[in-house]
C-alpha cells in the first residue's frame, strides 16, 4: 500500500438477516444467517463503541429487517451518545406501536423506507407479502409524525420501472425529503433473479429522462437520487466509494466485510469482530488491503484517468462476470469483457421474466413461476 489508510466514515450494520419480506432483488447473500448466528446486544454495543473510536461518523442500521431486533433502541442510544449519525433502513412492515417514537427518543436521526412498488399489487408481488404496502404507508406517516426525516428507497427493475413517475408522486405524498430511484445491483438474490429483473433498453431510456426531469422540476422540494443501471452504463460506479476506502459493513454474526457481496470472492478470508478488533481488521486485514487504492490495478485501469473516480468499479461484479475480482469491472467500456454485459441483457430478454426465486433463510428454492403473495 502506497497511500495512508484513512479512518472509515460510514458503516452498514446488518443486524439480522431475518425479514418479513422475501424480495427477489435483495442484495443479501444467498446463504442467509439464522437468528442463532446473530451477535448479542453487548457485542454490537462493543463494536459500535469501537467504530466511534475509529472515526466512523454514520451508521446505517440495516438487515434483513433491523426492527426485528428488540434491542434496537438500546443500540441507537449507544450510537447517539457517541455522536454517531444513525440511519434506519427498514422495510416498514410489522413495526410495533410506539417503537418509532421510542427510536426517535433514543436519538435516531433518519429513516430510509423501501417500497417495492408504487402500488400495492407490485409491492406484494416483489416482496411476497400481502398487505405490506398499506403497512409501509402507515410507517411513513408515523416516521414523519415522530419528526424524523424520511427517504423513500425504490429499488427499480423490470417489474416496477414503469412506476417511476408514481414513486415520485408517492414520495411527495408521504412528505419525504429524498427519493432514491435505485436500479438494482445484481448481487446476492438479485444475481440469482437477474434474468427476471433485467429491464429492456427502451424502458431504461424512458426512466433516465423521467428522473432527470424530476430532478430539475423538484429542485428544493424533493431530492431525487438516481442509481444508474450498470448493465446499460459505459462507466462503472465507484462501488462502496472504493474498496475499503471510507466505508465497510458488518454481517449479523460480526464478520467485517468491505461490501455486501465480498463473500462471493474466493481466496479472501474475512475476519470477525471479537476474534480481531475493528481497528486491526480495518488497517491490517489482507482482504481489506487486497483492492485498496490503485496499486492492485492492471490495465486498462492502471493508466486510466478515471481510476480515482470509480476505483475500477465493483470487485464483486468483476468476480461474477469476468471470473476475477482483480479484473476491470465489465460495466466499463474499456473492459475487454464489456460486450458481455450486452450479451447478458440479450440472454435475459430471451428468458421467462416471471420466474422468481424469493429470498428465504434456507437453501434457495428451485426457480418457479411467480407465486401469489401469501
Ligand atoms: Fe474505471 Fe478502470 Fe474503466 Fe478506467 S478503465 S473507467 S478506472 S473501470
Ligand atoms: Fe463488492 Fe461492489 S459489491 S465491490
């Protein structure tokens, strides 16, 4: 490593893999951890204390569904006392009466609420959960009533891309500050469902126009963030802001990872909090140092003027498509494998779009035709 390692700024804490929804686009690993593998309250508190010591400024409390942890208020209070900004990432289904207010009182700073569709039938179909949409609307209202700022997160794919204008309406109606129109990243369950989730090119072009227009029209009213679809791009995104550069994540069992899909990269060993301190892992873990900075890069990244803009793109996407985590992300037009992205779109277009594998904690079920919500 030639550059100094700076302290991390952000951390994603996957408190649990349990979730009432079964979204087909979920980026959690296909092998989900059961409740008995989750860290205890004391272990999470110790980890959060050390994260604050290390310099982490904001923590995203995620999952699975983080509100399934009965100790969430206690964890938030710990972070709040340490001055760490807390963002709750929730599906907003089944949150008990009084809990949002209790989390606000514990010092929660922000809520990010996902909607699988702008309308109930889409939300139910994608998350495989009847009644989820109405519960989410109710959660949004409770969040705003508790005085918390709200972001609506809309993970976009073939089955809800046509609802982008309606997501914008919904975010305005729910008094959100921010809307994330986030084209799904093909990792975890989303990679398993890639052929069904892949949109067609015309739909993506329409989506881009609608979002750009909304960004102009709603300036100062609703911030509209856009996560572009990699498979239709010419340059990759700086995944996680660069490998182990300023953020990391922790799995429910305390495994510390540079990103949510890092476990798919063979030959890298990821260490657990408790076996090692967070500081040791951040500074010295061979897995964290494997793709840090730019020294690891080969051509075309090595001599590219964008290498400190996108940091070579996503290591996990390079692994999944190029078969090597050290390759240039094939989303990049300079990658010798860029044409493969178009071939994967064609393959998806030729396949049955209604075959979903719903997320669940067990071995993934064989692909089956879309079942009705249960
Ligand atoms: Fe980014 Fe590498 Fe492509 Fe350059 S060649 S744009 S650094 S992925
Ligand atoms: Fe692992 Fe992008 S998801 S680097």
